[in-house]
C-alpha cells in the first residue's frame, strides 16, 4: 500500500532520514520505533507531505506521491495525526470533526448553503464522535477539552477524512495511564479496518498491537520484522530495546 | 434573524430621528467597508491593512462608468463590485505569500502603490483634486436626487450585502475560513487547499469594499483621493476593532460610532483623534471583544436575570 525507496532527508550535512526503504502492506499495523532523534517524526513528515525529501521516492497504492503536498496526499486517503495535539482550539469538538468530513464533500466553496445543512458531513461527524465517545463533549470548544479527550479528538479529526491509510505519530504521548489505555483500545479496534503506520514509544503497546515493526536508529533502518523477531534481535537490544522490554 | 430584523428597523427609522441623511449614508458605506474587512480578520484571521485599495478602485470605476459611459447606476455599482473583487484577488494572492506580519505589510505596501498610481494618473482619478461632478442617475425611473432617497437606496444595497455576509459566515466556506484562522497547518493536513480559500475570501472582501466605494462616489458626487489612502485603511481597522471582530454586527456598530464621533467631534475640537485614540486603546486593552462583545454580554446577563 505504501513503499518508499531510498527515502532521504538531509538538513545541511546531517541526514535525518537516510536511504529508508519501507514496505507497508495493506491491512497491517506497522510500528516504527527507535530512540529519540532516530528520525521517526521526520520520516512521518516525509510520508505525509509536510516535508519534501532530498532524495528517494514514495509510492502510495500505485501512485508516485513524492512531489505531492500534504493536502493532495490527504485527499488521496493518507490521514495523519500529530504528535502534539493539533486541533482547531476555538471551534467546538463537533465543528472540528465536521470540517474534516466536509473536506471530502466538494461543498466547501458553496457560499449559499448552510454548513449545518450538509447532511453527509454532519452525519459522518456524529458517527465518528460517537465512536470515540466524545458525543457528550460535542458542543465544547476543542481547546477546553481535557488532554485525553483532545488526543481522541485529534484521532477523530483524522478519521473523519475517511482515509485508507492512517499515519499516527505517538498518539499516546503525554497521556495518563488510563487515557493511554483508552487510546490503545481505540487503535486496536481501528487496526481491524485500516492500514496503520504508528510511531510509538510505549513498548508494551507496540508489542501488543503491531504486526510488523521497523526499528530506526540514526536515520537508518536498523531492523525490521515481527514483534518476536525484533525482541530477539541483538542489534536492536543493544541500540534501544534492552532497557524497555524484559525478555 | 431577530438581530437582522432589528437592524433593518434601525436603518429604516434612522433618517426620521437623525436628520442628516448624508451622514447616515456614510455610516452605511463605511460600515460595509468594516464588515468586508472583518470577513478577513474576524473569520479568516488575516489582518488586511490595505482595504482602502479596493474601496478606491470601486469608487473610481463607478465614477468613470457614470461620467464617461453614462452607465445606469446598478451597472456602475456592479462594475465597482467586480473591480474591487478582482483587485483584492490579485493583492490577496500576493499578500498571502508573506507569513504573519509580512502578509500584513504587503497589503499595506500595495495600498501605498495604489495610492501613488491614483495620485499620478490624473486623467482617470483627478489626482489630488479628486473626481468631481459624478452624476447620480435615476434607478428604474426613480429619482435619487434627494439625499434621503439616496440614503434608502444605499440602505437597500448595504443590507443585501450584509445579509450575504451573514449567509457566507454560516456557509461551509465560512467554516473553512475559521479553520484556517484557528490552525492553518491542520486545515491543510485534512485536505483543504488553503491558498484558494484565502484568495476567494480576499475577492469577496474586495468586492464588498468596491461596492462601498461605488456607493460613496455618488453620495457627494465626488471621489476624493482619500478614498484610496492609508488613513482610510487605518480607520477601517480601528472601526472594526472598536466594534468587535467576533461578529459582522460588531464591525457595523464600530463603523457607526466611528463615523458619528469623527463627524461631531471634529466640529468641537480639532484634536478629536486624541480622545478617540484613548477610547480605542481602552477597548483594545480591556474589552478584546469590542463594543459588540460588551453588548452581547449584557444581553446574556439580562436574559439570565
């Protein structure tokens, strides 16, 4: 569903992402892990189009998307969530999600219609909010929601754009253990319906959810494989995992 | 809907109470400028410091159409609307390439350029003498010679434009503008072509400003060079902030107060802008939501009591 070939991003002399080949197969939950500074988020920014690569190609489906911007990739079905909560703070939770749904309707230049009368987008927003347990907060401003709810809303916005591929950047970051658990359950359910690429620091979460794991270090791919294979990989343990995962 | 009905009644009875139809007409045309400005700042979060550009373009186009082609008034006004929109689409397309304060400065710079073009191009604009003797032709056989009649004609056009703005604010398009204001990057990430929306918002704002300029041209049968100068742009910003940028009604209220005060105080004391500056500072420092925000808070409190 998504491949990269020799994907590289240089900042001056430093290669934040260095010749990375990825192969994300449809229906998998693919986790990208690695120590801080390994280049995970830069890789994500390349995949979602926030950054342009210095070299290499990105193919989504059978289309080369390397030179497309973030908006075009979103319209093709690549939905991305952000590491720092990235919502529309002074709009209601409902409006946040409704806007995301509206972006797929082609009605956004309709000056003479009422946003409230876009039945398709409204219904989609309702159902996504319901799925994330946020219906009770629908009328509250996004910026005033509790941290955990904002993270859920962040995901809900991404989902409302009806993506075929989800790129989730550390969704559990900054959450209390209870909220993290709530989010993990949610991602578990989503993985049955979507192809997901996940950056995550929470190792138990990764080991439980991921079908495949790519480990990055210093901008390069250090190892890839099933969770069991990664757990057993000596290089990975040396570089990173030893301190997180008990054998 | 109720607010709009109250507004219509106020506009309808204003000439019976205050007997200065020219002043009231100015409130309306200036009000439309503030409302157009607010579409960019209040909804989309873009501070345009060059709104007089589009006012001036509209005024000159309407004046030339009436003077040279003896065009019917509705056609002259339509020309003003389209020219204002086109000018703003152009300025907007260039200004939005600047980030943050640089974008603001670009609108400012284009206004300054437009002013100098108007200043130099005497054959079209009359330079600093302005354009005089602009006719005010009958509309559908109805004479508008009388100042009160012209007030009502202007009121009809401005109220229609205002209703259109209210509708746009509630539209899916308006929702995207607020998304851009709140978080431009995310708006892009969920698939909106932000640039197109920004240019369209500029075009709409410029069209309404051009219409306001077109209406002003026949009010005193005169387009002064001030119609396109930076003072006018500044006054639009001040009036809108004074009224409050949270609602199109706020911009209208601010423009009304600004126009009345600047007319009455300037007779009393030549240094009136000093007082006005203090009031403006107080509003910006202590009442961020402007005068409209204050009245809304009062009416909510009254409703709870």
